[in-house]
């Protein structure tokens, strides 16, 4: 039986979805994850232990485990595994992205430079080093956005409208980059901060795959909530997009050019962009599928008419099948990533049954664990859960998601800290 190697963090939401997908395709799944390598198979899944910051040792571990029976394909879930996935694909002679392209795709400074060199619309930007932060930045055109180079999910992204706000944002992002959970990644990119001019406009996400450099788009998502700052917490994704056909084509063209500028060639693509009267600004092109449980909002139609998940199509693509015949269902879908309203200890949620009874709602999933500490953006990196909806029109899906959210009541207790 053919094997698919999936590289992921141990906490990835999509693991179960890929398990289900490989069973339908008839492929055996092999994991490589950044779990403890001192315990023997702690999760009982025979995963290969790797360290995403240690590429040589991790690549050697994968080759040692799979060299006698190479996988038919490689996929990565999440940003950090994409670089190792590119190295593994190259080592086994599989279709994939060049390692340097995968590396550039997850570094905002490298991406900005590549986009600017390719003639794409790009905000003015400046990079700062944590080791020598300036007291001020004369000549900056406000508003600006301060962001880490290699954190995902809008973590650490802050808008500043004047110099005092900019100084405060830089200090806040610097503290975040020095926290243990960020420092443990051992990524040199975390030693720098990007400051770029704020790009106004509506924001969109694009989901698809590259095959030999050609982009197949599965979905364009509207992000109907204004993302103007000071923080940039994404909440709603709704597809199909209500943007004009002309704008959607501009988005696809810009994302294609941006992927080419990075050197991405083969595999999943998740892109983010903004559009205004100047055109389309590509914010990022990640060499991975959409994160978390949001992929449930991408339901595709197979050439035989059957509805299939995004993960199933990605498995088929990774193992060499053609997927150009898969297209979005003639039905609107959407997801709300439930925002964290305030910092505190999560005790529970009421109103889930009422939310599920709202017309158009398919499911409500709470992923936050009881008694855990909730941290909102910009320091936080997770959501309370997800609400999924579907319907005939995008407007009705958006309305259902908003109505369902209003029925939920979250019990969040104040965090108690002990004085030294």
C-alpha cells in the first residue's frame, strides 16, 4: 500500500481529518511530529520524532525510517513543518517545493522582498533587530503595522497610528518574541520585527494547490469583518466570495505571481491578500493548507459528483493524482473562529444547543479546554472554537454564523496571580 508522510505539530487539529482522508483514498498515513523522542511512541501512532529547528537531524531520522520504503507523497500541516517537508520531498525525489522557497514563504521579510522584486504591490517596510531597537523611527508614514517575521494567525500583529503607539507596539512584540513558547522554536527570524505601512481594504483568503507551478483554486474566502486593527483577529471566513469576477481574477493572478516570486512550485497553498482601489496586495502565500478546523468549510465536488473534503483532495494530489477536476460545491459555506473576548481561566460555555439550532448551522465545536488559561490576541495563538454553516447564499451563511455566536455565553474567570 502506498504511504503518505504527514509532518505536523503534535497539537494540529487537522490530524483526524487526514486520517479519515487516507482511508478513503487507500493510502497508509505515516506521521513525523515534534513530540518527545525520549519516550517510546507516547501517542501510540508510531510517529517519527523530529525537531523542526534541527533540519539535518530531522531529515536523517525520516530517511532512516522511510528510506527502505519511500512515501508516495509528503504533506505538511502548519507553517513550521513546511521547510522540513520540502527537504524530505527533495531527498526522496518527490514533487514538492524547493526548500529555499518553503523557507521564504514562512518569513514575512523574505516574502516582502520577493514580492517587491517581482513588481507586486507591496507596502513600504523596514526590519528591526531585537538586539538594537531604535528609540524612534523618523520618516515613518502612519498608520503602520508591527509584526513578527514568522508567527502565524495574526499573532503579534499590531497597528500603530503615531510614534507613541509604534514604540509601545514594538515593545509589546519584543516581549512576545522573548517568551518561552516562542523562543523554544529556535527560529532566527524571531530576532527581528517587521514594520510596514498599513494597507486598507477588504481582506480575502485563497485555498488551492500548485501543480508544476500552475495554481488550481478551490475557494476564495471573504473575510467580512473589518480587519483594521489595532489587532487583527480573524473571525469569519465565507465562500464563495461576493467580490466581483474581475476582482476575483485579479486576486488569483496576484497570488499566482506571488507564489512564483517565492519559488513555490508544487503543493497546497493558503494565501492572504487585501484589495483596494490601487489593486491587490498579497500579504502571504503559505506552502500549506488552511489551518485549524477551518478546512471543514472547504467542501469540494469530485469529477464523479461526490462531495469530498479538502484533505482527501490534498492526499490525492500529494500522491500523484490530478486534481484539476475538483471544484467548489454550488453551495455557500463558512466558519467562524470564535474569538477570545478577554484573558482569564476558561470554565465553560452555555448556549451550544441553541447555536446548533440556528438555521444554516452545521456544527459548533469548542476546542478550548476547561480550566485552561485563555490569552487573546496579539499574544494569544488560539481560538475558543469554531462554528460551521452552509446555505444557498454567502449572505445567509454569514448571518447564521453571527446569530449562532450571539447565543453562546462563555464563563471566563479572572486570572489569579500570586505576589512574590
